[in-house]
């Protein structure tokens, strides 16, 4: 799987959290109203929202389109609520789609009891929920706000349910005073309110007009400010095409590390220092079987992550039945999912070997598609494409379908100098939970280069992840220590990521060094995702680039679209490592295999290859052969 595309998909999945939390709540309206909004992220208008209230029923519709690096993600959400004469919700319906399949939540409310039916890909899953208080509709909450929030410091508390995610939420609004807000060519007076929504992880500012209708809302998202702005219908519909998102916007949602990690898929232990940029929001649950909290306060946490050993006891004496049940995301009861799983395991009986077979099949047969951010197991089994979320929903679904308890994990995965949002799966083997990852994969249990924030059955759908999603775009991550190939390396707070002396580049964390000929000047030394560049160098006539890539990215087949038909290939041993030098006119590529890493040198210039050969002969790596 292309690492660059995979992390684009991770971020798309992360965007869903604040969007779902807003749907049907922040876009509320009063009696018999018809209000339109433009929706922007990081200054880019990506879509629209429309809310209409007729009598006691309020309907909201949103369409958002994110474009980046040739990929596009369309997210559509519909919600409706019906209130009684007291403003209490009696029924609701929410529908969300970011793939070929829509997920629908239909609920009926009686007092504090909720009967919920979730429908995905034609299958229904029923469950009961309990609210700590009676649930008010958005129209009722706004009506109360217009009456009770009139001066600075006034506060309102209410409970409601967000229909798209079926999340029960406590809404707390505090009046900050009055403000003037521009709506088209008009200036309107509005009450400025600080609003928090527990469980949804939303802490934002809204402006309401004198009737309690939303004028504007501003929320901090992983990719910059999310703004809902009152607009004309014409202006809102004009945003239907979405927007291309600039590269720097995605940089806000990731955590760049202080050093680059070597061969990350081979790490068996990792110690991280986390700095919470918004400590008032708190921490997600960080402790687990493979993740230990060494130190924690409101601002800082030091966490040790380990990759567990291959299990020796594989029979489940006490399987956790919660992680065997099907639901709207992990559809282990789907015939296509089970048929595929049975075919893959080919009669295997050992749970660990079965799980690994399923993981390996996904790695080999799934295709990345950033346009499929969230999809149930049945859709993924049928279409075999999606982001890391889709990979995980299918892997968990297949495991459960053949009797292996599996749970969904969401957090951060490391690649190319940063931690970005990622999803993977835990399977219960014996009495242990073992992580498996079909997207960022290695032969055994998943590596330690990951940080889990939420572990879930997925019965509650997105509700569980709205708590864990609070760290996306809100955390700094520094490497304190790591272990690979049996060797532990400590990184002090004063350490530098690399050194350059004359023409020699040394990176002690990656364990590499290389000499360049005189006259070359280093550049591009601090690149991270979406680039795999370690450095580039030029002498004015030729350019040399060094990249760190995963094993699966070896240049396949010569000639290809990048090279001429008369390309020449030399097979080499560089310090005992399998290597190749491939030359064609003004371009040459040298690749050195180093564990699960490929070091790729690229030369562009006259008679490419001669200088590159000298450079790779000077290249050293301290990793085991």
C-alpha cells in the first residue's frame, strides 16, 4: 500500500469526528425556518449545510468534499428530529456516507430510554440506550438559549442526541456577550456563546441571533478552523464542488517527531513523550496491554509501547464474547465476509495462524482508496478497497466470523518522520490481545511504532472515537527511547536529528552515514510526510536525493514509465546488503535493502550513475544485516 496515500486516508477518517458532532446540532433552527450555511476548513470552503424546521420537525443536510493529491472524499450527512410540545425528542434519524454504503441510525425516545436501529448495507442491528436526562431537540435548546442567555456569564445545560452518530451529548452553553456578525452584505447583532458538547469532543464558539438561530460557529479541527457561516442558498449551493486542500493544512493534523525512526515496522519497543496542546480537554485512555503509562499529568504523558511476542498458547479459554458479536461496522454475520474468511484460512484451526492468514491476505489483495473513508465489513469484502479504517473493519469482521475475538483500535501510526491518525485491530489469542495491522504491516504482531487512543467493539459506531479523536492536531510527540533488533537507543532532549560535517551526512537514529563529492550542497533535510526524502544535494549540474521507503516499494520491472528501454542494471552488495544500481541516460536509481527498509538514492543529471555509484559505496548503515 502506498504510504503517502494511506496517511491521506487516515486524516480523512479523522475529519469525520468534528463533522459528525456538529451535524444536526450546531446547524439548528427555529420554528418554520429555512437556513443555509457555507462550511469551510482551514479557510477553504468545502461544502454546505442546510437546516429546515417545519412545525416540530427539524431536518439538516450537509455535503462536504475534500480534495488532495489527486484524491477526493465526499461526505454526506442527513439528520432529522421530531420534538413534542415540550421540546423533547420523540424520534430521530441520521444518515452518513463517506463510501458506497450509507449508515443509518433510527431511534425512538420514551423518557430517558432510546430504542435504536442501525442499518448498514441492508443489515439491521438493534440495541437500547439510556440517557441520564430527558433529551431536548435542537430547536428547543435554541429557544431556551434566546431566553436564558442574555448577559455575560449566563449558562445553560441540556441533554440531546446527535442523530448521525447516535451519540448522547450534554450541551453546555455560556454567554460571552454580544457581537456583530457579517451575513452576506448585512451586519447582524448576535449573542456570542461558548459551547461544549461532552462525548462529541466539541469545544467551540457559536453566534445566535435574537431568535436563537445559528449565525456562525467556529470549531478547532485537526485541519484548521471549521466554520459554519450563515449564507444565501445561492452562495451555499455554489460550494457544492468542495475544495482542494493545501499541503500545509494536512501538516496540522499530524505530529512531527524530534527524530526519524529506523525501520519502524521492526520496532519492538518505543517510549514517547506526549505534550497535550489543549490540556483542558484531557487525555484519552492511554493504558492497555501493550501500552504502559510511565508518567502523566494534565499536560504531559510518557508512554511505553511494546510489540508483543508471537503467542505460544493460542486456544481461547475465556473468549470475550463482546468482541465476537456483529454490528453495523464489523459485520461478521455477513455471508460474503464469512465465505471470504473461510476460503482464506483453508481449514486452519490455530487462531493465531488463522488471524495472520487473514491479515496477510488483506495486505496483498486490498487496494487503497482515500474516497472510502469509513465502510462496513460487507462493503470492503465486496469492493476490496478503502483506507486503514476499511482495512480494519474487514479484518475484524473476518476474524469474528471464524470465532476469533477482535476489537477495533484507533490512534496514531508512525511513518516518514511523523505520527498520523491510523486504525488497526487487536485479536484475542489465548488470554492475550495481540495487535495486527494489514495497512502498516510486518510478518508478526504489529510493531511498536504506534500510539493507541481508543479500543472499541464498534457497537457504538463513531461515539467511542469522538473521545479519542481529541488528540488529533492537538499533541506533540517526541521519541524518548526505542528498541530495534535487540538494541535500545536513548534520545536525549538535547539530541539533534542529524549532523553534517563538510560533505558527510550522519544520522545516528537511522544508523546511516554517507559522503558526497565536493561541490554538493545539502537541502531538504527536514521533510516529513508526504515526502520520504531524507535529504537532497546539488552541485548546480546534478541532483542527488536519498529516500527512506518501506520494503514493498522496490522499483519493479525494467524498463518502466520512468526510464528508457535501454536502462542498465547492476546488482551489488553494499556492506553485505542486497543492492541494485539502475541507469538510463540522465537518471539513475540505487536501492539498498536494509531489513524492512529500502534506501533509495536518485541521481538526475548528465551521465547519471557514475557519481551515484561512488556515493552508495560510501553509504554505511549500522542496522543488522
